[in-house]
């Protein structure tokens, strides 16, 4: 294990993952849970706020998750295992068109990976082992975006391995993909809905995941398993029947 720390690359990876989480989650928390807490309270999906111990638990588990994500990234890209991946270093090798397309493709692959892994972790024989920790946040805050049990963290980080093995990826495209992932994770656990009233009834909103959708999942533990998109939930019949109605009710509240 000496090689893990000999050049400081693991520490750099950990700091990047951790700071990305802290900056985005803290910004959302300060705005929605501190500065605008009373002004926007009526907009909150669940009108009550989590307790202080919930925030502490979410942050502590998120630190562990950041360590695991950094470790997985290190093992994949900074050890001899890298030779088995399709990581490339020169942007002109595939061109800028592919660079941006690869990010979209990564999001699509990740959404599929997440849906089926997430649904599997809700199986009665797996839930307590992998996923129960995350569902302790029945009223999630932005800090819950990375609050996973260590075993679930390994599953979540597994998408990096899948992507590195199945498609050419550049370090910058992986970084942008992970940034988008964190942004949408924080939004999904925000506790507030940012999309406008009527969004779920539009051609786009029918297929895009929302904070209301994921908040329902945290409350009920049933259905709404998607991450960025809703097509797997709609195709597999796992989207909650009251989703559209709940979205409209929340967006129709008056201050």
C-alpha cells in the first residue's frame, strides 16, 4: 500500500472528489437551508427540515464515499490496470466532437447502470447490506448526495470501471462527467424543485428526472429508481403513479 501515497496522486484525487462535493452541497445548503430558509420554506418538497444529526451523518458517510471513489479512480487509472482501459491522453486522437459526445454517452450508460444497480439494491436480501444507510435520509438534504454505505459506494464507483473498459475516455471527459453527476445528485437531494410548474407534462419533462421524483423515492422507498432520466422507470413501470400530481401540487403552493 506504500505506492498508494508515494506520489500524492491518491491524495489529489481524494481532495478533488471531496472538494467538489463540499463546494456544491455547501452552496446549495447555504442558499436553500440558511439564507432563504424562511422565504422559500413553502417551496420545500417536505415542509419540515432535517435535524442537525442528519446533516452530520450525511457528511460523515460522504467523506467515506469520497475516499472510496478516489481509491477506485486511483486503482483504475494510476496502476498497471490502466493498460486494460481505453483511457487516452491526446484530445486530437478522437477529436473534440467525440470528446463532447463521450460525455453524453457516459451519462446514458450511467443512467442505465444506476437504475438497475439501484433497483437491485432495493431487493429484500440486499437492501440492509448496501442501501439502508442512504435511506436513513427520508427527508434528504444536499449533504445526502454522497451519503452511502461503503459497500454501496463501491457499487456507485463501479460506473467508472465500466466506462473505462467499454469506451475511449479522456481524463477531462471523465472529470466533466463526474462534475455533472455531482451537480445532479445535489439537485436530486436538494429538497426543493427547480424545474417550473407543468414541466413533467412537457415532451422533455416526461423523460427528465426531478428533485420531486427522487424525494418521493426517499420517502416511500418504492419506485422512482432513475438518476438523470425517467425512461427506465417509465418503460419498466416503476414510476410512482402519484408523481405528476405531487409535482404539480408542490409547484402550485403560494407563499
